[in-house]
C-alpha cells in the first residue's frame, strides 16, 4: 500500500516556524540605517572642518564674517520647527487630521524661514568675496552648512508631499509611519544644527 502520510504527519522539526512581523517594520529599520549613514556623512564633514577650520590663506576669519545674532535667529527657527512638528505628532496620535496638517504647515514655514536666512547669509558672504574658493576654511564651511541646508530643503519637500498624502488619504497606518520617519529625520537635522552652531559659529567667533 502506498504511503499516504500528510504533511501534518511530519516530525515537528521539519515544520516551518513562522513569526508574525509588524507591518512597516522593515521600513523603519531601513530608515534607521539611512540615518546612520547620514551620521557618517556629517561626521566626515565635521572632521574636515576641524582640520581646515584654521586654514584662512590670508582671507577672512570666522569672527570677521559670522553674524551671531542672525545665526541665533536662524537657530531659533529650526528649534521652533521641531517643537511644532512635535505638536503635529501629538495631533496625529489623537487622529486629528486638521490639527496634524495645521502644525505641519507651521513647521514647513519655520523650515522655509531657516533656509531663507541661510541663503541670505551665503549671498552676503559671497558678495563680500568670502567664497568657497577663497580658503580651505571657507570651503569646509560652505560644504558643511550647505549640506545641512540641502537636507532641510529636501525635508520641506518631503513634508509638503506628506501633507498632500494626509489630505487625500487621511491618517492611515502607512501615512502615520511616514510621518514618524520624517519626524526622526527632522529632529536629526535639529541635533546636527546644534553641533554646527556650537562648533562652527560659536567656537569660530571665540578663537
């Protein structure tokens, strides 16, 4: 007689042990890996500035070109944007679509103000002849601060895109996960800027 054993008759160690995986878990893991790679990028830029920050080549020094009141204003714009994004996340947790969109809009305005002030600073420096080609110090400065500004600009584009998605499809699980990823990215840029403000601007004016 032919063997008619069913798969369930197989020994237990032959059966696949399947586990439940949280929806979107791979997305969050991938985003954390991306943030770690971004940390490496900024670490290298900070290291380059640390090496070339004193190479003025007869050009202007930090104390001669940095306007701390303007930089402090710009810093406050970014810090306030992180606070308003936190309010957006609180509204999201309560499934308040209108409140979430309103706080995201305020966050975007603060982000635009930050980028606008930074562009004004760059244009003023270039008009004075303090261009990236002038010295290694200025090359490192423009690269570090400009890279951070580019990240903020891309974050604003991402924020606007999510606002459109939330407006059309509401606060579903997928949109909440995307808002969480953007929250991590936005606060990460806030932490990086605190390092820029302290290491580049404050220490540059002091020494």
